[in-house]
């Protein structure tokens, strides 16, 4: 059961901006400022050119949070006063002529799985409902150094488990395109905050699809980078390739801007990629004439809701219009069934097994079941999973020697009822596990290859659909280039939810 939620100067468009007040005294506006849907790239340029101050940018976004967040429950910890002080310092810094970072003055919200110094981080669990970290995650630290202004934390399912954003601490986050539907997860609050114009920049993380699923459900862009692209020196499983931090954006260019600040080498992260983050600050334009693209079939019998599949299949012509040579072909993903399930259960048990034994009533049933399954695994089970993991990686890399990209739907179905913990059936196929409906994402996670979800259109009911673009090993920028070209050819990102 899903718990209810506990109870001055001209700016960009010439609309007069009010003076900055603490969030508690802000009166909700009836209409959003166009600034709230200005791209992060353009907003950063306006601030740099002194046509917009950090305080003005923050003011408009706090108003939007005050107006829209009560309807969707995306931002669960708001630090308006702290953000106001940081924005004032940012403007003073600029007035002194000091060097500005790429995100100078931009409001940012961080996923509630990502630790933030001095700001509550609950991991969506009642066990950590009052937890206030003393140190930043490296992604947060790097965004601070790049000049971003933290406004708060975004909602996530308990310990990020599952692609439906709800927990007993804050309740459920709702899809802004239909408040009766889920926003996906586990970076659900981040996707909704972006879609609703509450922030221009947001962080997230992805193991089985947590940056891509909510992006598809909320008509924004999500990108799972290659493992090690965004380092995490505090990760307990430094050699694991299942999970990675990253970011989302309302456009590919906005996401690339954010990624340029958090990517880059780190001496304390075993799998860190030794390339600077500013590689992602380059222009995204590129010709795709003659580029070979593989179009999915059915992933070996994975069920897809026809509403979403129809939207995605129609875009074969879009990629061909970009110059791509599109052929229907896919590799054998069957080893992912063994590797991802086993390694996910193993790492989950290792992370939370002791806590479950101490406080079993503080875990949701699906997570409890996965932890218990992981605790029963043998060394032989783990060895078999690693062999399967190696096999699926090798098969996929060999497949992409012929094709530069693999295209498939991000999700297997459109957004579902927000009161449903997870789908138990798609197209007549029934599921026993809470991650079975997410195979179109976690099959790709098992390969470790970079993957983007880009807005692809809407179902007849008006629910967002995403297309997933997967690239070659560690060719993250290449994936963003094709995602950008698709985005420019379609323009679906320009459609915002009515409530925003």
C-alpha cells in the first residue's frame, strides 16, 4: 500500500520579480515565471552576463516550489534560508569579479539518497528520517564548487529500491502530467522537480533504471553514465558496476552542462574514468549520416504495453531522417537475468542485512524480501552471477562493433497508478518480482554501457513516453550527441505539465 503524504528587478522575460523573502512568507503565484522553464544553459549565460542575479533566479524558483510542490511532493526537504544566503554570496562574489563556475547561481536539488552536508538526507527510510550528514557526496561537492545553489532534497523510494517513488517518511511523489499516476523512480522527485520548473538542475542515481525510468515518465532527459564517469569515493562497493550517480535535465544540453561539473577522475574511486568532465561542455551537434543503429525486437520475449511501443516504433523514421541506417537487431540478454538479479540481491543484503535484522518492521516488504534472498546466496551463486555478467558484457560489446547505437523503449509501460507499489502484469505476462517490469532498463544496466532516455511523445491519454539510446562502451558523449539530435528533431521536451 502506498502511504499518503504526511500532513525587484526585471528578469529574463521583462516580468517584474519580487524581492526575495524566506520561503515561509512567499505567496504562491497563480502562473509560473517563464524563467522557471528557461534552459539551465541560457540561465547560466544570463547570470554570467549580469542580466539576472542568483537571488532573482532563486526567488522565482522558490515561488514555483511554493506553488506546485504541494501538488506533487517532489522536494521533501527545502532549505530556502540556506539557499538565500548562498545566492547572496554568489552575487557578491560576481560583483567582486571573482571567477565563476559553470553552474554559478543555478538552483539545484539533490536526490535524497545523495548525502548533503548540513542538509537532511533520509534515504527514504524511517531509520534515517532525522539524519544530517557532515560531509557532501562528491557530486554535491563538485556542484557546489561549480557555483550551484542547493535548494533542497528530492523524494526517492526507500533506499532507492524500486521505480515507484514512495516511502513512509514523506509519502508518494505524483506524476505532474496526471496526478493519479506514478512518476517512476528512484530519482522520481528529481524528474518531477525538473518537469515542473522547480529547479533547472537535479542529481540522481541509477542501478536498474532510476535515472531513465522517471525521465521517461515525466518528459525530461535522464542519462545513466558509464561506471566511473561520475566517481563515488565513499561507495562501499567500489568495484561494483551496478549503480552510478548522475543527473537529469529538461534538455540534453542542460544535462550535459550538469554532467560536465560532476564527471571526472578521482584517485579514491577504483573504476573512475581518467577523463576530465569538461569534455561534456563541448557542442553536441554532429552528423549521423550513414551511422548504423540497431532497433530492438522484443528483448527475448520481454512484454511491452502497446501504447508505449507504438510511440517508440514510430520513431524509427525519425532516426532515419537524421541519416541513420536503422536495422532491427538485438543481442541475447539472457545472462542479465542471472547476473543483475543475483548481484543486486547480494549488494542489497550486504548493505542493509544487519539493519533488517535489528529493525525488521522499518523495511517495506519488497526490499525485505530482496535482502533476505541476498542473505541466502552462496559463493557459488555469486561466482555464477559474475560469469553471466561477463558474458552479457562481451556479447553486447561484440554486438556494438557492427552498430554504433542500440535503440529501445525506456520503459515497458506508461506511468501506472500511484497507489500501485509495482506493476504485476504487462500485456498478459504476470510478474512475481518488483523489478520484472523494468527489464528494458536493467538489461542495459547489466552491460554497463552509457544510456539516455529522451522524451519521445505521449500516449493517447497524454502520458509521457521515453526512447532509450544506448552507446558503445564509455562513449558517453556520443550517446548525448544522438540524444540531442533526436530531441532537436522532435521537440517533445517543450511540452510542460499543465499544473506547472
